[in-house]
C-alpha cells in the first residue's frame, strides 16, 4: 500500500478574500500581514475561484465535516447556530452521521480538532462524538480571546468534554495545543488528521496586547463600538505566525513533504476585511460572502507556484482528503463533495463544477456554472458574468433572459433535492444598519 499522507485542514474565521498578501492584500504598517501563508502559496497551489459552502460559519462547518450539502442536516439551517441552542438535542452534528474525521479514524488515522467546533453542544453533540480522538477549543461561534467566554458570558474553552481554564491569548493557545498534539502523534507511525480551526480574525477585535480590553467587553463581544483595520490585520498576523510554527514542527518531524495542508476561511470577511474586488461579505451570497482563499501545500505531490481557477466548495476539500487517504465514504451517505486530487497533481486538469447556495436570510439563493452566476436577494433576480464582472455590478438578466431562466431552473431542480428550510430556523445577525452603514 502506498504511503498515506498526513492531512491538516486549517480554517480561519471570517477572513476576507483579499486579506492575505498572496491574494492582493496590502502590507500593514508593521509589514507583511501573512508572510507564512504567502510562502505556502509560493510553495504550493493557490485557488482563485474557490468558495465556502455558506456565507456564515456553522453551515460551512457541517459541509466540511460531512463532505455533503449542509442543507441535508437540520442544524445547518441555523444561520448560524447560536448560544441559545445550548442543550438542544436537534441543533448540532448528529454523532451517528459519518464524518471526515470518523472515516479517517476508522481507517487508522489519528485525529484531533484544535480550535473552533460550532456544531452543537454537549451532551448531545461534540467533537469527540463525531470522530475526533482529541479536542481543545471553544464549542460556540465566538469567544473572547482572553476570558474565553462566549457572547452569553459562559466560559467556553474545552479540553475534551470538560471546561478548561487556561491563561493566554486564544490564537496562541490553539497553536500551542496543535504543536503539543503533533509532537505526541507525529512520531507514532500512523498517519494523522488535524483540524486546526482558528477563531481569528473573528470579533472581538483583540491582539495579544489587548488583554485589558477583554474585561470591558463582557456581554458585548460583537464589539460594535471598537476595532479597526490595524487591529484586525495584526490578528491575522498572529494566526500566520502560528501556522509558521506548525510548518516548523512538521519539518522537524520529517513530515512536511508527506503532509497535505489546506488553508481556507469558513466564509467571506466581516466588517474590517478586504474583499476586493468582490462586494458583500459574511451573510451575503454576493461574491464577497462566499469566495474565499484556498492555499494548498503538499510537497510530495504538488508543484510549487501554481495557480488554479478550478471552481470548488468547502466540501470538495473534505472529499479530496478522503481520496488522498484512500478512504471510501459509507454507502448510505454518498458524498456531494468532489475530489480535487487530479487538479492538485495537474492544475490544468480543471473540470466543470456547478455550485449552489441558499440562505434564509433575505431569501437569498445563488448558483454558479462556468462564467455565469444566478443570484436572488430580497426577491430580486440577477445574472452576472463573473469572469468579466467579479464585482457583480452589471446585471445581464434583461439582456439574456433565457440564460437567466436556465440558471434559475437549475437552481430550482437542485433545491428540490434538498430538505426545505424549516419554519423554525433562525437567523442571528450581529449588527444591522443601525450600527453601521450597509455595505
């Protein structure tokens, strides 16, 4: 049997499409914002037409975990799961559902989630119930970087299924735990799968130097009266430094060449992010809400310096990791994700990949097929040629009604294969136009 690669899935939280230098981001006053990730792109493959399964966090994470459309599971109808669902027996990832980590674990991989879960609360749900052997991080969507409390004021840092009190800046704690886990399992002989899910650069807007600020934000983690682009970019840089430490650890273990690393974001950027040239952001099905960075490094299999325009979704990367590991899905849970392994080996081997989205929020729907995108927001239908108009300003619907109708019909046909949005599904908005002008 050929040697199976180690697998690492790094997920940032609310990172914008152009926040990284390798995606056109500007340097900060302190210098390059993301030198490590830029180096990974130079040493691997960068995708320019990659998408998240959703423009909000927990639905995307359902897709990542299952390699299936998130709409198939009730919990993913929440936009997103909020802390009021604590104790719910329905709003989470069912432990009986096969997942990327459970399939890999059963095939002999060591597995861990270090970082954000956001797929339901114990006692009904949790990482250890869905395929991870170890877990360290928050269960909820957003936590303070120093107090580790969620938006309801509950302490939300866990080791396994026990709450863990630990001093420190959360980004650095996540990095440190990941390094500890790697040192323990990296010499064991078995391949490993690490989900490294940072909370950065999600609110509240705190760098390593902002410890005192944390104690003024209890009960107001949305941090609506604070933050700025300078703090935000420093938060990205802290995460980038942690990823650099991870690469150094892999190199020290002699495991770097045989490790497939995928870096992305769970959705588009939030209020301080840079999404240029895209419009919109988190919660929107315009490009800025769903187009995200994808940087992939695997020295044993991927040539350096590549750029791919292959269309892809979060769940495709989960399918890719299973394919790379030689692990088949369960027959009764066929994957919706499509393996990108041929593209990793040859970036020119691209293929057609129709993609679809829906959001309860503002009645949004979208499809992309080739150069064309169908979009509905607030009852208005649009048609855009994304190859020519990434900014989605030139609505072609009136000029090409037949094309618009074909794409609309395609979305309707796909949607008919999905469960309907439940009547009790909730939308949780952190802020509105009362807090800041609309994008």
